[in-house]
């Protein structure tokens, strides 16, 4: 059973650019969520995808968007990058089965916007 | 408006003693609570969870206690080991919120040999 993997692990972008982050869900999981963790803070929910559709969104602007693919892998896209977007971006996968269950996280992508 | 609060940014304990990490929440709709451990340069690792229908859940050295009336939960680690040194996050979710997790800011636990 493979865990959640994210790529890249680190990247540096310039303000105004666009970035795509990738996540491979844990085998058997059908739900993926993205979180942003700023320095000294806990992870903040960005959005969740279930069966390829956005299924809940946190307090993030529309320039944060995503996709989930048939194999349940996912992308997070951020347009018009701002300096405050610098953070650790975490992907979490879980299996939705009608009850609460734990989510398993990848190692994260450290994004620095300069 | 922080719905999950971990008021102690850090905690230091001696190896072999008990570590108690605390968490308070304000949203009465939360019905599932989790603790995650995070090492630097790694993602959070799930430790233990508890449903609101229980007041205690135990897994080896880790026990989580839930006091619904006080909207308070705690994680007990007994005995503490140096490898337990990490940031611990409390998280909560509510039925009907599509299982999104709301996290506290974390508590840095240092276990001294």
C-alpha cells in the first residue's frame, strides 16, 4: 500500500506567476483535500475533491483551484501568486464511507514566492 | 475566529514522565477529533482519534480524553520518549462539513533524555 506523495517538495516562484502542485492519493482512497500551512500556524483547509468534483471549500480566493483525476490523484493550481502564498501545501487523502475517518497526509510542498 | 485552540505553544517533559497536551474548541457541531504529530520537513502523521460519543480512546502509550461539556480534549503520552519530540496538532471535524479538518496551531513537545 503506497502512501500519499506530493511533488515537487520545494519550489520558488515569482510574484504574479502561476504554480501547479501534484498529489497522489493513498491506494484505495477516493477523497483528497488540500491544506495550506503558514509558518507558526496549523494547516488551513483550502478545498476537497470527492469523485472528481469539488466538495467543500475553505476561505480561499478563486485563484486557488484544483482537479481530481479518475485515479484519484489531484492538482492544486494557484494563479497570480502573492508573497503571502508562501507556505507549506499539504495534500491529504481519505476514504469516504459515510462516517468520519482519519486523513493521511503527504510530506507537503514548500512554496516560496519572491 | 479560531475554532480549535491549543493555548500552549510548547511543552517540555522528562523522558519516562507523562506528557499532557491540551486542546479547546468552540464549535459545538464538531463530533470527531484527531491528533496528528508532525516532524520538521514531513507531513502530519495521524496518531489517534475520538468520536464525540466516547470520552476516552486509548492506543498503546497514547490516550485521548474528551470532555464535551467543557469543549476540551487532551492527549496523554505515557511514558514519554525522546522520539515523541515533535509538533502535535489537534484537529476537529463536523458531520455535514464533508469531513474537512479544522486544526489548532500546534504544541511543540520536547522530551528530554
